[in-house]
C-alpha cells in the first residue's frame, strides 16, 4: 500500500475550523448552514488531498461525517466548470443512501450552481433521464438503475472526472461488483476515484487497487471499530422467545427511537405483524416494499411519528437518522462487518446510543465472529423478571408462535400501551441491565 497513514503521527496540524480547509467561501456558507463548526478528523484529512484531485481510500467510524468528506471536495472541484455535463458520479448501495447524499449536495452546495440528482430504482425513469441529460453535474446512483439508463444510450460520461464509491467495501463485494465493473468500463479512465467506508476488509483494499491510482490511504479508526458512544449488550434468548423479549424491552420509556434489524424481508413483515398485535406501532423497511412505502416508513421514523422501525440490512449502512436511541439486533447478522454498520445507526455525530443483540443458541457462532472482528467480548445479561424458560406468548389474534395457522387479523391487546416518550435524545439507562461495554 502506498503512502499508508494512520494516526498518530499526524502529517499536519488539524484544521480547527472549516476556514483552515481549502474550500470556497460559498461552500463554507453551506457548511455553516448545516451547523458544522469543526471538521471531523476524516474531513480534515481527506479534504485537502481530495481537492487536489488525489485518489483516496478513506475509512472512519460510522457517523463521523464521511459524506461531507467526499462531497465538499467534489463540489469544490466542480465550482468553476460550466453546468450541464456530468462531472461526478457517486455510487451507493441503497436508494435511501442515494436520496440522503442528494440532500447533502443540495444543502452543502446551496450557494453554488452545482446540482445533484439521485438515480435509483422503484420510481419513474423520466425525471432521472432529464437529470442525466444535463440537469445535474453530480449523479448519485444505485448501480442497477444507472445501468438501465446507460443501456438506453443517453448517458454521457465523457466529461466525468470524479468517481466516489460510498460504502466502498459493499460496492466492491460480490453482490455489486459485476454492475460496478460494467459502469467502470463506461467512464473515463482518467479520473479521480475515492472510496469511503467504516469497514474495509483487506481483500477489498487489494481489489480497490485495480481501480485507484496511487491512492492516499486515510484511516482515522481501525476498520474493525464500532462507533465510539455505542454501548453494546448481548441478551441470550431462545429463538422462539425473541418477540416476547423484544416486547418487554420496548416497554422501557428510554427507548425513544428504536431500529430493529432482522435477517429477511419475511421476518421483518412477520415481526411487525406480531408487534402490531401486541399494541406497538412499527414501520417496516425492506427491499420488498414499494419505493413510496420505503420513503414513508423512513420518513415517519425520522420525524419521530413512529418510534419503531423494523428493517433488513438495507438500512444497515449509512443511514443518518438523528437521535436513534437504540439499535436492536433481533437477528444476529451473518457477516460480522454488518454488525458494525447496524450499530452505527445510533451514536452518530458524537452522540450516544445502545446496541442490544438478541442471541439464540444457533446464532452463537455468528456472534463469536463479530466479537473476533471487534477484538472484544460483548457483555451478556438478562432482562430481570423475564423467564427464559416460559413458553412463547400467544400472539393475540393468531396461533401461538411458531405453531401453525395463518395469521388472522387480531386486535391489539387492551391494557398498558407501550410507553411513548416522543422525545429523541440521549437519555440513557432503562430497565435492561446497566452492564454494557463501550470501547
Ligand atoms: P455521515 O457519517 O456522513 O453520515 O455524517 C454523520 C452525521 O454527522 C450527519 O448528521 C452529518 O450531518 C454530521 N456531520 C458531518 N460533518 C460534521 C461536522 N463537521 N460537524 C458536525 N456534524 C457533522
């Protein structure tokens, strides 16, 4: 690896304000409007080389400002170029991330003429076609939909000079790599390429070298580190009692904004169904929902209208929702890196948050792999008063889980409704045990 850089020692004095970074005053206005005063370490260390057009690989913990770290230099480099051509392409793994980055371009670039557009599946092609035909200079795209447009012949990448692979390790994994390779074949070889992620397995870095030229390696934290500010706890529970335990946990009023991760779309729908029957309102986000349903679910959760969102791993990476108090892994992820991304949905921008993982006996192997990656054991505990040996509670309105029978339309139970605090903040504590780990 050329020019490896790890902290410390630092190669230069850290920028204490955005004025110390080589950014146009118009961009500083955008930064100020976002409420940023001090560059984060990844911004401090990647913006200067990126503005000069250097290829780079940037790794830093979740929630530490990587989006602005690649968008600010991208905007800077496009400021003086005539509008109407595509100069920068940002590839992201999910529609939600494309929309989120588009919003960052709009806000950071508010005082410039540079326009961004998101290109992703599940919605009409026409407006995206217009953007690709010259109405945007920065395209933020998911690969599949972009290739759809490219196959229709009107996408002109001849002026492209910047490529960003957001969530770079995901973009170069087996799932996305064939699409990404096809896109790479259609864009100029003479370009700046930047790769950003919180996790970056060594084999991805090796692969990345096929696509980057003499990249500057900027690593703020180990690529195996979960965000500072996350408290981790494991709760052992039989697979058949997970919903019962979750329901008990959710009675805790400090759980003001909870993201629950499950392994599959089907399990997400089933869990939401079970929660609704027990009187909890929950949104659901997975790849089987329509785009408008996805937008509505995320929006309701963002606004705090819904304190619970059940999601598959399409929500694991990059999503920036303010004030997520708890991430609950209802299912343990198979890939250990996914754990780091999931729990990174909380404790963003120097806040704090709790990550609770419900582990059945069958999932112990996956948990052990996560702990190996983290280099730490996650403390285990039990919810006081929760009898692990009791049979699964019957779902109101359906046969007891996991028995047979199609779910009927049950009414939520009467009696104590789930507490709703309505507040999104960093209050800690709660009913579940205090013995948690923070690294
Ligand atoms: P990201 O890692 O790009 O998803 O950013 C995580 C959160 O940090 C987002 O809410 C950003 O708006 C916020 N953020 C990014 N840069 C800064 C900064 N320099 N100061 C304060 N907050 C920031």
